[in-house]
C-alpha cells in the first residue's frame, strides 16, 4: 500500500511540475493565463487528429510523388511512402496524446524557436495542411493568407 501511495505522489508531483514549468520559463510579456491550459489541449487535439486521420497520408503521398516523379512512381513509391508516413503519424499522435500535459524538449511552440514546448513533433503538424487541401474542403480560399510577391 505504501508503494502505491509513493507512486501516486510521484505522478502528481510530475503533473504539477509539468503544467507549472512553462509559467516560470516564459517572460511576463509572453505569458498569457489561458496558454497554460490551451497549449496542452491543442496538443491533445492534434494527437487525436493525427491518429484518426493518419490514413489520409497515403493519398497525399500518391499526389506528392506523382507530381514530382510521375504516375508509376506515385502508385508504387507513393504508396510505400504513404504507409511509412501513416505509421509515423500514428506514433507521433499517440506520443502527443500520452504526453499532452507536459512540454517536450525540442518542440517549441514557435517553429523558429528552441527549447521545450507544446509544439508539434513533426511538420506539418496536422494531417491536412494548406498544400493538400483538395477542393478547399478544410480551408476556404478566403481564410488562407498568401504572401504577396
């Protein structure tokens, strides 16, 4: 019974330390009260979405490889590449789900930043990004801002 209490104490301490650590690591100008709750929630949502929608990597890799190397490569190499990315995305999603209350090392919230954070482990962070949005199904063209060149 004493071992169970010790394990519970260690888990509670790790949870409190993991949630409170970002509050001490940030400067007062960057810290916002809702971020301490919403960053882990976003990480949990990203993990669930990556696990659920990971099979969409296969047709997206078909498209990418077909555009780069041609149709036969898209069917063969694109399929294998899609299966590999599907498995990686499932693993990353499960890791995000398990570790959502804690910031991970080398996962900054800002893509150009460094240090621990709640940022994505792999890029793009979500299965469907702006470049793979077929027929504006997820993102409407009015909501996507493109740089003017």
